C-alpha cells in the first residue's frame, strides 16, 4: 500500500539530510499511508488533532484515533510501517483526545538528543510543536517542509491510477442519472439527490459528493451547491461532480438541458465540445501548463465567447485540486503518469452557461481519457 510514495519521500528526505520528520497535512498522510477516513462529516469530534506520520530513517509510523484505524487497513502489514492508535470515545473517562494524542506521539518520539526535525508546520497544532521541544530539548531545530511532497504527488503510481479510475466510474454513473433527472419542473436539489443516490447505490456505501449543480438563470451561474431552484423550459444545468473513494478524488462536468436546446445553446455547447477536444489534443509529456491554458482560452475567445474566469484545468489525486494547475502562471511541465482535468466553459450571468470537463491520464504519446460520461449533444 503506497510503497512507491514512501520510497520517493525517503529518497527526498535522505538527499536533504533529514532523518526525522513529522507530517500532519491530511493530503500528505493519505498519500503516504492510504489512510482514508470518511470525509462527509469532517474531523472526528473525538480526535485530538490531525492524523500524524512520524518519519525516522526510512520508517513511517501512523498515529490515528483508535476508531479510525480501520481506514488504514493494510498499512501496518508493510515492513516500513507501524500503526499507533489512541483512545477517543469512552464512557469510563472524560473525552480528552488532545491529551491522548500527545501520549501516543510520545510513544514514537526518539530519546532526547535529536537536534533537528522537519515538520509540516502549517498543519501542525502549536501544542504539538511545544511538546516536541519539551520532549527533545528547547534547542531543537524545527525545519518547515510544507509543500515538499506536492511535486512528488503529481505523477501517479499504478495503485493511485486504479483508485482514480474507480472514482471516475462513479461520476460516470452520476452523470447518467443527471441527464435523466434534468427535467422541467424538477429542482437543482432533485437532480442532485438522484445523482447521489445512483452513485451510492452503485458503490454500496456512503460516498461524499461535490461540487456544482446550477441552473443557468442564476446570477452567478459558474458553480454552487444545489438549491431549491426550479428547472424551467429552455434552461441549462451545469453539473460538476467529484466523488471521494479510497481517499482519492474524481472530478467531471457536463451541461444538460431541460428541453430541446435553443440554437444559441447548441452553438455554445458545440463550441465547448471542440474546445475540450482541442485541450485534450495539447496534452503530452513536455507540454507546459500555462501554454495549454493560454491556447484553450484563446480558442474560446476567438470564437466570440466570454472567456471563463476559472482555471482551464488542474491535477487531481488525494485532493480535488492539486498540481499541475492549468492556469496562466503555472510553469509545470506535463509528464507521463499525471492525471489532469480539463474544463473549458463560458457563462452569461443570469442567462445561461455551459462547461464540459474530462479527466485525462498523460501517456507516453498523448492522453487517455478517463471519464466516460456522455457530455455531447446528439
């Protein structure tokens, strides 16, 4: 489980002279360990803080709440891994997750004498930093390594790609439900409910779902949560879906119509089909993110449409948006094994809009489309 990720991290730390590190960013923890707790309800109220990974000379120890240990299944069986848990909910004692997390951390810290520890300090509670100094000495050198693992996360392992494919299959199911449910008289929330039900019935479990379900007459019709807004004759509906399964995210988007689309809607939709095809044609190893962004924006603008104010695309993995970002400033170079989203759109506030989105895997000679949902007009 996630062996390649830990090997890459060990090599990076070793080259930087780092022998001890504490990682607290939830994406880093998930990427290194496969630990994938349910996201739907937020942080567990009995936990004492974020899940932690203690790194020591190539060995990784995951520290989590006892009730969450099942979401790290298979981790402890790896030779370079140890799982440490601490009690959360109890009726015998007051709830004191923070104190118990501290106790668990002290189990894995080395004896005093360590002079330097690298930490993801932006995600680490100040209390934990204070305890590191108490345990290891006030002269301890704490080096920030926030963002160090993000470049490593861009190229996916075969295990990660399999998890992403499973998520994209679920969004395909959601889009099929959305196309059927987009009917005159239905509300945004009715369509969303049909989508979520279809996805969870297929998965056989609860699946967190984002992102957008917006009818065209909204003043801000680029995106938003579904509301109690009725779909009328002639309306368009943008449906942008992400699922979270096995700790990985999907993404996808299509635009549906409650009745026969107008000539203007057909023209706009066909243009975006061409824009998406064009964007995918630009994907190959060596392509620069900002150049793809520029060319796709120009494609939309040159055809007389308002250029979308959002990204042209982004990476996806242990979070819904990660590098490379397909935006004007990004100099990242595409490489085989990256998975990126591409999503051109155009919007008229209060009138209507459209967006189409596919996921692509960068291959040795181009791109493989991973999303299979039907997003084209007949």
